[in-house]
């Protein structure tokens, strides 16, 4: 896949806000504007150990963004993501900004893992969110400002599935250790998110 990739527009952001206001909830069925996973629930570390990604170009589902991050951690040179749910692009931008901004402990706190158990009510504390704003594109910033601080229609916990506790994530998600987290932080410092809004059947040739 080559050429132009998705970039979040003001028009898309307005569409999403109107959807929130009209619907007030999110389907668990995978599709446009369905719930997302804040972290993977798949054993990425387990299956990527079977592949050599050094200097490869990788195409992967966006989802939680962790497929992309683990591909880079395992040596990929370039990663393109696709997803039927455009909200996943916003989430990937937020996660990238969090990794670039926070140390490992604050990253865990920001994603509701402060006490090692996943807590959706603890997602995206306002005081930590303020620290990463400078790393966010304007429309991504507007989206999460709306979700975290501005919306009466929806809160962070309403747009995410339940997740795994830290002891599980440490086994299945490759960057869940101090050492790999710091390694990943350096790797993605100059990486841009490449996103295609598509299901797998409609991907460009």
C-alpha cells in the first residue's frame, strides 16, 4: 500500500461528535464507531516471535495500536494500519503521544493500570492528559478534550472494551517492561502513523 494515508479532518471530527450526541452508546459489534481496546487482548509477543520483521514493511489491523508498536519493536522498518473503525486512528495517536511523553509508570496510570488491575474509570486522567497535548494533532486533541473534559454524552470508559490486567499484558504485549518501553520510545520518536480506513476486503491493491 502506497500513496496518501488517512489524516484526521475537522469534518470527520464533527461527524463523530454528532454520532455521540445522537446515539449515546457504542456497539460491541466491530464496525464504524464501535468500542475499542485500549490495549491488546491478543498474545502478540507469542506469535510475533515466529516471524522475522527486521527491515520489513508490515500491514496490520489498527485495533489497540499494539500490533503496530510491537512490529516496530520487533524490527519492522515501516508499518501501515487499517481498520473499519476510524476511532482507532485517534487512539493510535493518543497512545503514541503517551509513550513519547510519559515514563513507564505514568503510562500505566494514564491507561488505567495504576494498581496493576485494569480500571476503565481510571482511563485518561486530566492532569496527565495536559502533559501530552503538545504531541497531539489539533483534531485528535479536540477529540480527546471532548471525551475527557467536554462531553455530557460520553466518557472514556464508554468507548473502550474491558481490558487485561497488568500481569497478563506483561506476558502478551512486548513493550510492557521498563526496558522494552524505553526501547520503543526511541524507535517511534520519528515514526508517523499510516492509517487506511477500510475493512480487509476493500484494502487498496
